[in-house]
C-alpha cells in the first residue's frame, strides 16, 4: 500500500526523540509509504500561520498523488489546511492531542473530504459524534513494549523523576511545567532527569544554575537508550497547562509504564483518566506549586502500590499489535 504521510512539525534535532515521528515510522515499517514535510520552517514557531503550512509543497503533492493510495495526516487538532483541497485520494486524519474546540469560524464542511478521523483520546468521543464526520475511530496508541525491561527499584530517601515532553519553544518552560518542577525540587527529597531533544539546552542550564540545582538535576541531551535511563529512575512526569501541548497519550509515559515505573501527569492530559483508573501513578490537577508538591508526596506515599499496578498493566495495555491492527482496518476501509 502506498501511503503518503503528511508531517506538520519539524523533525527534532536529535532523531528519534519525537513521539509523532516515532509513530509514523512504526506505521511505515508495517504498511509502507513515504513522508512529505508540510511544515515550512526548520525550527518550531508559534507565530507562523497554520494556513500557510504545505503551500510550498503543492507542486510536490500534485506530483506524488497519482501513485498514492491514500493520505495520512498527523496534526495536534482538527484544522482545515488549505492544501487539503488539493487531495483526491482518501485522507486519514490523526489528531495528536484531541479534536479541539476551535474549528475555524465553526466550519466543519471541509470534514466531508476526510475519510476517517482517528483520535487516541477517549475524551473526544462526544465531540466527534457532534461533528458527525463520515467515520471516526478511537485508537489507543501502542509502542514496542518489548524494548523496555521492568527493573523495580525501591524508594528510599529520595524520588528520582524522569521528565518527558521537552519544550519546543521558550514559553513552554512555563506551560509544560519545567520551571514549576525546578521551583519545587528544592523543597522535596527529589532529583530530576531531563530527557531533552536538542533544543533550548542552554536555556535549561541557565534555569538550573539560577536556582542552584546543578547537583539535583541531570540533562540527557543526546540519542540514548531510554530503557537504561528508566532502569535508574522511580517514575516519569509529563506536565502541561492545557491539553493542546502534549500528545493525549505521551510516549514517555507509556514507556515508563511498560518498564513498570509509575507516572505523574497533569489532569488536563487525557491519559490522566487512564492513570486514575489503573492506579499506576498520580494526577496533578493544576500547574501550581501546592498541587505538584501534593501529587509528588502522594506518589511517594503510595509508591509500592503504584509500582505494582504499573508492572501489572503497562506492557499489556500499550502493546503495539492492537494499534497496528486497528490502523490496518482503517487503511483497508479507505483503500477499498
């Protein structure tokens, strides 16, 4: 099957450190296909208008489409990109964070050109029913859980947290809770390990030095074996101010649970519902020092139980096979 995958964010400076790119590569290995980069800049920018994405690739899109069986677009939310009008083959649209509540001027007519909307966010069910697209699927994401080996370590005097979902732009030090973590680390028996991805490393170092935390914080800013890192931490944390900042199911949290390590996650992130149901970590209701400290203290107090639940559930719940099977069904329906 010849699938054209549409990329709408720049590749990370360190290959293999972005979850969306990882998922697309997993699908390409299973189903085949090529990628077309529709983001026009080399680095992320929050001021570049979305309506201009892809216009520089219209000629390439028209050249490639005759040989394409279907298109597969990944983007944070639903958005009526102008270049979608140039597509004639079926389009699968995967929303990475969630459907969103800000469709341009309330327009939904462009959705008739989408064969299937795919969301990994169960919270989207009601919104999708209200939009009444032709088809939609809720598909829980999966990862290669066999790459992660459970290495339980006891919690003694301090909690070691792996920090996932590194910022793309400066303001995300605030909106992804990086500054908040650094603010509370001094008042808790806590160490942080930042899994970085090549952007804003010097900025992070400045934030650490300014607070006098160089002995409490480690930065990994290179391609690394995440399994080996997880073996020496107790848990993984992903924070966000809104549900539009990170994937609905962040890969770093799925990897952590696959290695039997509990997680901390903001309540606005849809995976928080799973964490509460599975009792495999703690939820941070708001990005405030008090809420974060309380969640960390709850995790430390219940660490043994959370670790047991993570070991029991993580590998089975986030196996890759069900995701690949579900996408195979979506592709078969679109290509029929």
